[in-house]
C-alpha cells in the first residue's frame, strides 16, 4: 500500500469529530423497509435513504466535513474539485453555506440535473471530457488559475471520515445487522463504511455493489491491486471513477466481496425502488438492490443494511423511457 505522506488514514476519532462538525448541515436520514422487497430478496432489508439529504446525496457528509474543517486562511481561497455530479453539487452546497467560492470540473456528459444543482448552489463549472485522464488534466489547469483547497471526491481522509458518519447512524438505527452494502465507484462511501464497521461492529460483513460495465473495483479486489478503467460506460454515472490509494486501503482490508449487476438489472432495481419504497433514487443507488436480488444465496435470511446513496435524477431522461 502506497499512501502519500500528506494523506493520513482517518480514524474512529476523526469520524466522531466529523459527525459533530457536520450535524448542523446534514439530515439524520430515515431508514425504510418494505415487505414486498423482503419477500423478493428472501432477506430482511433496511434502506438508509441518503437521497433525502438536502442536496440529494450522501456526499454532503464528506463535503461538509472538509469545508467546515478549513482554517480561516484556507477558506479564503475557497474549494475546488472534480466530480461527475453528486460530490460537485454537495461541495457547492457546503461551500455556499460557508460563504466561500467553489470551482468544479465536471464531464460534459454529466446529468444536466446535477450541473443545474451545482450552479444553483453557487458553484462554477468547467467541463471536461468523460474520462479520468481528461478530468484530472482540466482540474490541474482550473486550480492553477483559481486556487482553492482541493477536496477530492473520495481519496481524502476528511471526506472518508464524513462518509463514515452514515454507517455510524445506520448501526445505531438498526440493531443486529448481518451485512452492510453500498455502491462502489471510487470507494468513498465503502471506505467510510469499512472504517465504521471495523471500529464498532466488526462482525458485520461489508459488500460493495458495482455495475458490470464498470467493474474495475471487483477486478482490483480479485487481482490484489488497483485496476483503473479510464472511461467506462454505464447508466450508473456516479460509479465510473476508479479506486485510489486511500480507498484501496479500506477496500482491500475490509470488503468481503464486490458483486456486479447488468445495466438492465440496475434499471429494474431502480424502478422497483421507486415503486415499493416510493423514493426517487438515481441509477447508482439502485445497484445494491440489483445485486441483492441477483445473488439470493448470499443474502438469504440475513438482516441487510443498504445505503441508498443519492436521488439526483434527470426526470426528463429516465432510463426506462426512449429518447
């Protein structure tokens, strides 16, 4: 494991401090259940609805922890990031509440609903091509021109500590969980989940859910090293980015397995969530339910906590409608 000298691994103490810091700026989200989904899965499912956060995604936790942890001198130049959507809009939301500038680099193909949200919260967008290499190249130029504290979407100890507060709440809301499952792209939420579970509930197994068309995390876990795809294509736009050193530390040490779902399985699970939970969730958030239904033997009879990561959907371009 090679972690940069300036990038410390967050601890449980960091999580506790983060939860206190961000409490005024986030929602303590509800946990929902549905008997029909339980029957289909053959398991007891609990859904923590992070789509109900003010900016519509769990990433407000990590973004708020980073923004409200800045020193006065750091805050003076604002914050900057690159993101396909939810981190960008959550960082813009947090920066707006703090009264500081926010510059974000977003793929030109990012959902318009997410771009509109960034602008609505006061963020400034610079577009890039839909690849990791283009994103990082354009971001380097933006930071050189505008400055700002770089808040990485997931490879940042402040962000991971913030995301860990979600599973901290979840374990307090639902007793005796056997499994926690969340989507995986870059691994920020999964890393936070690993940090929480390894600290206070080591008996709980952690599974990650990934699109089959962007399965670099699964292949990384199988290979024992980071495998990064530059520009995967999947409807789950929030899960197109690869693992980095810090998130790989948590994934490689604590994740039981990474399971994948096809594009159609993701769409079907998204529709099912809308229908049964009565919740607007985005495709990335539907991947865990898709893999639960696809792998009944893994989850049968278990008490499964599922993190619903976001609900920022372009309602004019739903995946089950023709364009």
